[in-house]
């Protein structure tokens, strides 16, 4: 039995943990070679050890243009080319706009939006040499439906959705498909910050769950499955979409 992405070479940012590692693990299981990009060396090396050869960790800071360019070049050399990109690196900020400092706003957009742009820009020349290349940007349900206290995060993710739509048009002639996945709450260390330190953490988690029609928080593997589909030939006629994988939050 062959895998769903046999022989494809996929670069995943934020691959040291959370959704990024779940994607890397899923792609590896389905036959792809994976370059795991992360700024956290220890997390990246642990991820590489868990997957084993031929998958490779490459250190990268998506807020630095030179770091991204070097990481893309190293990934292409290690994998022998590039067929797909998954932009999963991201950070959150729970802060009202009235209480937000310029530096906080700038940092969120630098990672979530501009960082993804840098990765796409550096990867495009390599993707143009591949057949049926793909880009999947991990946006958020917060980019589709507002969430109080997340002005910077929601704005960055809404911008990422539109960046993908523009790229889908610009790159269609090269046969490159560009899509976004918009998760709801996912059981990751980043989400735990939403209730850690609260007087009643269980009540805080229950409040988050209540926003979803399915009344639960997703597992990273459930988001990875959607990203795998958008990176495979199973979705060969799909480009420019923002796929809500959010347990029904955006309609609930």
C-alpha cells in the first residue's frame, strides 16, 4: 500500500510541536520527506529524532529574512527539492487593543503574517520547479469570526487568509495551489495559556468548549488531516480556499 503523499518533499514551519509536528508526523507516515523548521533547537531536534531519517530539522526564525532564505536552501538540499510548504509557525496574544503596546502588535504580525510571507517568497522558486506544488497556511477560525482580546492575532490570521488567496491567483499559472486551514481551539501548549493561571482553569476551558457546536477542543492530528488533504492530489482542483476546521464555531 502506498502513502497519500509518497515521494513528496514538504517543508513545515513550527514543526517542533503542536499542529506543526502533527503535520510533519502525518506527512512522514504517508510517504513524504519532511523538513522540520523551528526556531527552538531542542524541540526541533526532538521532533527530528521522533521521525528519524530521511526527515531533517532545520533551524529557522521566520521573523528574519536571511534565516528563512538559508533554511529553505538547506531544506531543498536535504530533500532534493520541494513540493509543498505548510506554514504552521504562530504565536498568540491575549490583549485588548486598548491595552496593547506597539511592540506586542508588531511581534504577532511579524510571526503569523510576515513570517509566513517570507517562507512563501523564499520557497516559490523551488515550488515552480515541482509538479503539483502546494502551500497550506495555518490561519485560524479567529480570522473568520471575531474573538475579543485577540485583535492582533485575529488581524494576522485574517491577513494570512487573504495573502493565500492572492498567491492562489498569482501562482495558478505555475500549477501551485495555495490554501488556508482555519482551526478552532486545538489542544496545544499555546492554547493552554488561555486557562493556565486562571482562578478556575476547568471553567475557563469549559467556556472555550462552549463556543463550538461539537462542544470540544480539537486534537492536532485532526488539523493535520485537513492539511494533508490540501497537500495531496485528492484536492487537486482546490485552491484559494479558507477551510474552517473548527468544530462548528463559525456557524454556531
